[in-house]
C-alpha cells in the first residue's frame, strides 16, 4: 500500500490563501472565492500523486533549489503554488500570482 503524503501550509502560505480568497470574495463574489479554494484542493491532490511535477526554482535561487512552482488548475492558473516536496510530506511555502514579482520572495 502506498505511503500517504502529508501536505501542510506554512504560515505565509495560509495568509496568502486567506488574502486571495478575501480579495476574490470582495471583487467577484463568494462563488468565485470558493471555486478558487477548490482549485487549490485539486492542485494539491495532484501534488500528492506527483510531487515533482512543478518547475524547480534552482535558476532563481540556489538557497531555494528544492522549492518548486506549479500553477493552480484552471481557471486560476495565474496563481502558483510554491512548495517543497520530500519523500513523505509536501510543504506549501507560498501562493502567489504570476504577475507579482514572485522571484523576490525566493532570493
């Protein structure tokens, strides 16, 4: 039987999700905010099965060379999960929009 991968969010990632969901709720309504959170769940389910699917940040930062990025599922693909996979766990470090200067968070 396969080992169940534990997935957890850092404090910053949790704040990112809260801020994004609040913004979407205010600007587009509760239904869109809930669809965003569903996209996060769908993407993290994918990560549990294929944890190395995202693009490594090695070219951005040697210090964060184990961190990977993966766009959320459609229609929220402009937001990206930044995460660090390990054999039995996945740590979600940040959730950022692609239009942000996201590399500055990993220097």
